[in-house]
C-alpha cells in the first residue's frame, strides 16, 4: 500500500480541509483510498470517514507502539491501496518529551510528506520556511508543498518564484476561500454529525482540490514509497468483556476505532446504543463502555433518559464491568454542573460531581499504571483533554497511578466501586514495556 502524510508547519494551516478535499477527490477518481489521523484526535476521523466513505484509524506516534501503527496500516490495506494520513500540529511538534511528532510517524511507515503552508501572511519567505522543514531531518522526506490561503495571482507568482528557485515542488495552490472553513468548539472542530452541510462542504473542498492540485503527481509521489508492514502479530489492549455494549451518539462519540478493532480481534462481540435516544445497553452485555464526548452539551437529556439510567443500573446490579472515559466518567458520577451553573443528575454509579461552570484545561499524554483491583492488567498509554473540573469525590478506590510524558508523577486518578470504574484518561495502547 502506498501513502502520503499531509502535514504543516503549524496548527491552523488548513491540513484538515486539504485532506478532506484530497480524500474525496481521489475517491471520486476511482482510487481505493483509506485515511488516518495522526495523534489522539477523536473528532477529525469522523470527517475523514465522511469524505472517503471508509473508517478512519488513529496513528499516534507517541502513544502507540510502532508495530501497532504498522498493524493499523496493514488492517487498512485490506480496504484500500492508498493511505492518506493527516498529521497533527506542526510536522516536528510532539509530546512534552520531544518525541511522537508526525515526522516520527512518517519514518515509521515510510511515508513521504506533503506540507500544507498557510501563505496568507508571507511571500518570498515561504522558501526559507519550507527549505528548513525539508532539510531539518534527513530521514524525513518532504516531497513538496500545497500552498493554502493564497491572496491573488500576483501573490501566487511571488510564492512560486521563491519556491521554484529553491527546488521545492509545488503540488497545488489554493486561494483564500471562506467556504473552506470548518466550525470549531472547545475540544476542536464541531463534530461531523453536527455539521448541517458537511456533504456540501466536502464536495466543495474536493472540487477546489481537483482544480487546484496535481492529483497525478501526488499519486506518483505516494507510489514511490510503500507503507511498511508489521513485523509480527501485535497484542492489543484486552477487551473489557466478551459482549461489550458501547455508547455511541453525539454525547459519546470519542471512541478510538483501533481500540474497538483490537477487542473484536480478541474475540469480543460489540453492540452499540444511544443514551441520547434513551436506549439501554444490551441486556446480555457483560461489559459496558461509555467513551468520551460532550455530555455537558446534553446534560438535561441524559438526566431525563430513564431507560438509559435503568439499563445502566441493571448492568451494575448483575455485575457487568462498566468503564467510563472522560465524558463517560462524568456521566457515571452523581451530577454534572453545566456551563450555566445548572446541576443535572447523572447515573450515580460513582461518587463524583463534575462541573463545566468553571472551565480549566487539562491536556497531555499520560502513562497509566493500573492499581490493584482495577480490572486492567498492564501499564498503558493514554491522553487527557478536558475542561471540566472535579467538584467532589466520595469514598471509592482509585483506578490508576499516572505520570505525564516527561515522567512526572501526577498522582492517582479515576475512581472504582466494584466492577464500575472510570477516569478522565482516554486509553490508547499497551505501554511498550507491557507488550
């Protein structure tokens, strides 16, 4: 399988829009394309899936073992022969310890890099910028650029002149276009399912990319390097149970597809239910997973979802293992205080009250070590990103001991009562020493 990594010098350069346009344009041209998203992002993959028509997997160069990254690519090779991955942040931006940048992912998979450059505030200086990225690491192949937010034909001529003199390939030029902007929220883009005109947006982006980018040259660059396969069978995070019911709707949309695939490969069967539709988990489920999402935006609906509440309480009574991450963790608590200060009753399965009224950002990679009785067997990598705060925690066992990317001890996190547990950590992979 061939592939490309769409990267940029910094966040906000237009990577997502360009990637969505390329994905749809290549798919419309008959290419068997699959897509990926670098890093711990759980919002952009839904946009990718809408553009390509196929599931998008995460590729996290800090939190995933290289063999799991290759295993994800090998899995997607069964669905396509061209892997298009969107990077996160800047090409050389990684975790606090300096590792896990998109450039590292390019090396792991052998992917050439196409750099999307926001040119709205520069002209000839673009050559110095791109030359620096091209030459910064000898093991990273920056094949060329797509120029974004170009202001005029005169502006384009200045950019082209500087880049061509530096021997830098230009694969496309996209002019400034307000219709190519995506709405944002506190954790990133507004979810794909909430974008009222997503198909129109993707169609427009694909049309612009088809007209303004050389798709044949990009495909040829991708074909010049093959994605590296995994060396052997790769262990995944063990499943929570054998019959896992998973909450899935706009309030609980942050589940990693590679995690669910790993559970299925281990023999678990998965079912899905919508708490916002007042659905209960499957009655025969021996595990229930509430992933992260935006429960704070739907707190009143969740508080009044009687069948959902009753189904969760019944699952707890019969001893099913219940695990909540971030938004799911908040939902397992006694109450959630919304941004306007309104207190909404949650499931009450954990002695926890959280609040969105006083926002404080918590962000970063984590290494988590399960504590005794947690139900988890080995150290894991995870990511934390939320604005809610803990107002009160009652008597319960702690779930994990936690360090950050630099190895600094962050103490213990999460709560457990019997088979019910949760934390703010989004689990990603087994830690390298545990595999």
